[in-house]
């Protein structure tokens, strides 16, 4: 028994066989080299910098650990009203729109077309009478369906790439949020430190003025030379200069805070000066893949690498034939009254095969371009991993050094305070003069200021470590997983 197909089907299969045989001429060029992404095994701190601590990874609301309601209010307002965050959100929305457009390319396209026209056909044209020389109306309603079968996965790869770009922009949005919160905290603690320094300088000024007055009295009595009096006056002028410098810096930090929180915060003028906190945060014993997942900048680049890999797959799929399926169902009639009759129905169904036989050079160029873009992203990612590891290591080293300095400075302050008490006791017993006590008071204030400077540096290092450890961010999925969810939904 023989199976016979209509001639049109025979021609279709012959054409398909010939076309597929030609595809071999459009082979995908192989890659000469392929860069590899740095994995988490190489992301570790040296043994002498490891200091494991419970809960060492920052929380998303890391600023709460300082227990300062003023700081909390500033950061909350900055995160609520920031134009930079609004711009980041707009970029995420644009990526979402691009994802919707790309996803639509893989869906079944359905459209309805309707037309009505009236036309006179030439009596001297191609069509003979009675059509030639006659005037006719035509009414048409068509429901069209088109589906790209995506045999080689080109559309799926493009959807994955679009999902990866959206995820990357979401990670960048978190990075903008972190940078804003960190900038607020940095300016706030600088402002608070300036306030503490100004209070200390005011006390030193009062003591120095007393020393100047004491020297002037002694000079009037001929007990000291004019040079000694000039030395004390020079010290007084230097203190006034430093006070003016710190006041200017505090004003600049206050206005920086105002700009960071949106410019509409008159209550910033009434910020109270509070004691600086002394952070005691540790660092995780292990970094590894956890650091890669907690840094939004690393995640954004990693997601773009995955997206670039998907674009490479799409560019490779372009070397193969595209197979589309089209169908239409409708009504067509020369008379409107007959349009909705069963005899007016029409339909069409048929596959479309598109071969890129004569686009080889163009396809090779496009593939080389996306491969180069992928390799550049991989190289940038590997460099970012190195930079992130170095940033953590250097910040931890700075913190360890500052902690040791602070410990020694506190010991010095304890000794200076003891000398201050001894000098006062001697003065009470008439064994010392008032100038000696004033100098002891100045020494105590200078030690206090040195300790304050170290705490100030330690706070800024703590903020840098928060940023280096990701600031509370944690990646929960990859671009591939998001794309799969996108396809399923």
C-alpha cells in the first residue's frame, strides 16, 4: 500500500529538504578563547585579618545599630525623597518594559483586520469583462495568528538576557540606596565630630585666654619676658583659627546633609550634638561566595555577564533557519449583506521557513560583537572581585590599626588625667601655681581631642566596611532563574 501526498505537499517537503541541506553552509564560527569568571574560592581574607564575629554581615537597616534617632530620621527621609533613587527606579521600569517587549516576541501573535473598499477595474486592463469595466465592493474580516516556533531557542535566550538586565538594574538600585544611606551617615558623623571638636576647642580657648592673662600679669611684674607672653598669644590665635576652620567644615557638612535628604529639612539646623558611638563590629571569618552575593555592584555585573551569555546564544541561534507558523480565518464578500454567510468564509494555514544563507558575514560580525561584549564584562567582573576583596582587606587592616591606636590613646588619656589630678592637689597644697594646672587642663583636652579624632576615623572606617560587605544586600536569584520564572509566567 502506498501513501500519496498532494503535489503541493511534495514540493513543500522537497523545498524543506533542500533548505535544511543548505544550512550546513551557515556554520557557527568557533571561539578561540573563552574567559572564565572568578569564583568565590579565591575571595578570602588572610589569616591575620580574620576576626569572626556573630552577625558580622551588615543588616539592611545597618544604621539602626548606632542607636541615634537623628541619624535614623535623616536616612529615612533621604531614602524617601531622593531624586537619584527615583532615577534608579525609572531605569528598572525601563528594563521591565524592555522585558515585556522581548517576551512578546515569543508569544502567539493574534490580530484582527477588517477592510471595506469599492473599486472600478479598467475595461482595458488585465481582467476581462464582466470584472473589467465594472465597479465592485469588497468586504473582508480576518483573524490572523502567527507563532515563531523558536526551534533553536533564540527568543528564549533574548528573554533571559532581558530578565538579566532588569535584575542588574534592580541590584544597581540597591547600590544607589546604599550609597545614599552611607553618604548621609558619613556627613552626619562628620558633623557630630565637628560639634564635639568645637566644644573641646571652646574649652581650650577659655583656658588659653586664662594663660595669656596670667602671662600678661607676670610680664607686668617683670617675672617673664615679652616673648613668653607672645608665645601664649600665638597659641590663642591658632586655637581661634582652628575653631573657625572646624565651624566652616561643620557648616559644609550640615548643608551636605540638607542636600542629601532632599533640601526640604529646616529641622537640620536644630540637630543636637551627641557623643560619637564607638563601633565594635567584626568581620566574617569567611567571605567566599557570600561576599559575591552580598555586593550589589558585583551582582549587577554578574547578572550582566549572564545576560551577555544569553545574547551570545541568541546570536548563535541566528545562524539557523527560522520557522514560523501563520494562520488566518475570516470572511470575504463582494456584498455586505453576504459577508456573514457561511459561504463567505476563508482560511489559510502554512509554515514559513527563513534561511540566513546570504547573511553569513553579518551574522559573524554580530556574534563576534556580542562575544567581545561578554568577555569585557567577564574581565570587568573579575577586576571588581579583586577590588572588592582588596577593599575589605584594607578596611579591616585600617580598623585593626585604629583599634590599637585608640587603646593606646585611652591609656595616655588616663595617665594625663592622673597628672591633672596630681597638679590640682599640688595647687591646693600650695606646691604649684595656677598656670601649671591650666597647662595640665590643656593637655587633658588635647588628649581628648586626639581620642575623638581616632573615634572619628574608626566610625568612617566602619562605614566603609559596611559598604565593602554589601550593606545588607543579598542576592536571592540569578538572571537565569528569573528568566525561567518569566517564561513560566
